[in-house]
C-alpha cells in the first residue's frame, strides 16, 4: 500500500529502519471489559534506541479508568526479532516474559495487511489482543516526512487511527474479554524526545469518524512559533479526504501539579479549527512516566461540535512540556520613590513567559504598610494599568501588590512594590484642554504636534489607562516640534503624558472622525 506523493510505503516501512537514529512503535487502546463493564486504557511502546548494551526499551502503561487505578512500567529490552520488511517484533524485556507484536498471517502464510496480534505484560497486568485496522493510514504532515521544532530534527510519521481491538486484558489479577478501539503511531528519524524541545501531543478519535493527530512544540524560551514545524494538526475525515494545518487554536484551561509537586502539566484544552470546536480533558492528572526524564501520558475525554453536530470521543495526551509558576517583576514602580500628578501607569514584566500559559493579573494598593489592601483592577491580561490616584491625599505613601495567575489559578506569583509617595497636583496644569498651545491641533483628525523641549518620556494611553505608546526620547533643549499620528486609531479621547526627571504633564487629546 502506498499513497501518492508520500514517503511511506507499506508493509516495509512498518519494519525497522536500522539507518535511522531512533524509532518507535506506539499503540494506545480504549477498551471495555465484557464482564465488569470497566473502561480500560493502555499505552504500549517499543523503542529501537540502542544504549547500555540493550537494543532499546519498552513502556507499558495500564489504567482501569472506571476505578481510577494506574500502573506503569518501563524496561530495557533485547529484540530477538525486529523485521525490516514488516511489523514483526519479538522482544525480551529485562526481568519480564517475552512479548510479541506481529502481523497476522493467512492460512497460506501470506500477511494480512494491517492486522496484528499483540501480547505484553507488566507487573499489574497484561494484554492479549488482536488489532483489526479498518481505516487507511493517516500520513502525518501530508507527505509523512517533515521537520519538528527548531533543532533540525526530521521525522517520518504515520498514524493508524481506526483500529478495532478484541481479546483479553488482565489487570490486578482479574482477566476478562475486552473490545474497543485503538490507535498506532509510527515515527522514525532524528527526532529524540529526550533531547528535543518540549511538546504537547494529542490523539483525537471522534464518534463522527474524524480523527486528529495534533501537537504544539515549545522552544527553549517557551514560545510556540507560528510555523508548521512547531504546530501541526493532521485530520482524517474519510477514506478519500484528509488535510494538515497549522492554523488552529489550542488554549489551556486547567493545570495540575504532580503528586510530588515536581512538575505541572496542562490538563484541559480548548481546540478550535474552522468549524471544529473541541474540549480535551485528561481523565487523571497523575499518569506520569519516569525515564531518565519525566513526562505525562494518559487518556483523555473529548466533547464539542463539528459544524452544527455535537461530537464526543476519546484520545491520549503525551505531555513533555511542564509549566512553572510565573516570575513577576515591577517595571513601574521600580526605584521611583515619588509620583507627581493625578495618576500613573503601573507596568510589569514576566521573567519566564510561556506561550502556553497566558496570565491574568490583579492589582491592589495599601496605604497602611500592607495591613489592608484595596482592589485597583482584576482579571486583566495587559502588563500595564493606568491608575488615577487623585482621590487620595497629597503625601500618601502606597504599596502596590501584583498577582499574576493562570486561568484556573494553579500557577501564580504575587509581588509587592517598594513604597511610593504620591504628590497630588490638581488644577489645569496637569490636564491641558484643547486650547493649549503645547499640543495642537486639538481636536485633530490624526496628527497631534507637541513641543518636546526637555521631554524625556512619552506615554500615550486610551481613556481606560491602557498604554498604546511608551518611548524614551533624547531631550531637545532648544525646543522643536514632534508629533504623534493617531489616524489608525478609533476616534475618542486619549491621554498624552510628557515627562522628565522634574515634571510630568498629561494632556487630553480628542481624536475626531477621520
């Protein structure tokens, strides 16, 4: 079997590629026990990655999702058979019985395409199952060959997204027949999860027949560039239709720390692409795999809509990206001890920003050295806020408290500023009306001129105090005119603050219809 314009050929590319640095065969299953009705999930992966005298290693996760019981085992393996022309794996995990993943055969000895038998065991259970593939392979990335992340790692990649599973499962000493669905992932190439940039990967199997293989890869700076090497979704729609895109949105809604608080992983995502709108939620936050590195691997539940049709489904999440509590720092106030005027823009930065965790901020102030706090604003995602303090008495000393947190509050940081003395300036000098000769014309349809003699800082804000422009400028001691062009902004009232070390003035600008 071969799909035109792809790099993948069957059955030979189901076998081992000895010239590639790393390779793995990955099977996940969602099955139901015939006797108990229990829902079981499992993940079984064989890695061809020679090290320490072994041929690779095997990961076997099992979970009784109904009773919320999880068991995980990772062992080094020797491969007694790793066929090059088909999927035929016989291996001996260290200290465990032999295991098998082989293609089924007809009575005459010929292979049954995409039909397999799997037998594997771990300390708390085992599977003896047949895999009956009923959908054509999904060639990931359209061609099956592409680069992942910014480190130049390439991969060959395909998925088998429609598999009927039948057989028996043993878990915690109880054996019963099971039936359900499965998913196979195959990768080989230079991509090494232990050395590459971190990522979040998902399998999605919907009850309308649509399947999705999707991931985000994070740079070392926790960014997700807008490039298909960092963000990719491959869709299977039917036997004649599939597509690959990077133009999807994946928003994290919940996070959870591991039981030992060593790592924090996302646990719920909102996925949107075109008319596909899905909620992906892990079934348990503690499905942790321990290798020389740690990651999350567990089943997910899926609900949402495709067009006007409600859908549900199952999936798996493999999460190598762990999140940190934000590290916040004030920009203003910083070393400033006195604020003059009737208001000031507070600003701050995140020292460890993460594209996967957009933060929400709240600000409070205290006039009694932190004994009590008054709310200034909450639930904003901008990193600045204009505060009008004209209601306070001249000479008031304030502390400011900033809290930044994830959307669910799991990840957070709170910092308190150094004290700032407020020097309240009232009257017309600090808010000049449209007749002022310093800023003109005012009102204007776009261009505002101002005299910039001795001006060191320019801040332009909207009427709500949100910063639009903030620039430090070199002073012109002889005067001279400068201008701000607002022709690309909505008509309304804006505030222009001009300042240096000794003064600051705020001017009300009226932007008329263009």
